[in-house]
């Protein structure tokens, strides 16, 4: 990784990106797209650090219902 990584993030908006972001925003408590993307990047970074063969168990997942 370069020693001076960019502090901005640019993502080309496509229908797939918009759909994924919409899904994330509808089931999380993220209030902004920036917050949703930051959380997704944190989760992906943690996932990449797992050792091969690691068993992952997800528990206690709660969804926020909107518009109901």
C-alpha cells in the first residue's frame, strides 16, 4: 500500500451499486451513505484478515424495519 493513501473514495455509481447501497441502508442503522460504506469497508477488512479455514458464526443480527 502506498505510504500516502488517498483520503477520498470514489465509486462509479451503477444500478448494482445503488441497489446494494439501498439494501444496506434499509436494514442497518447507518444514517448516511458514508457511514454505510465505512462499515462495509471495516467488515470486509476484518474478513480478509481471517485465517483460511476459520469458522465464522453470525449471531444476534437485528434488522431495523422502515416504512412499516
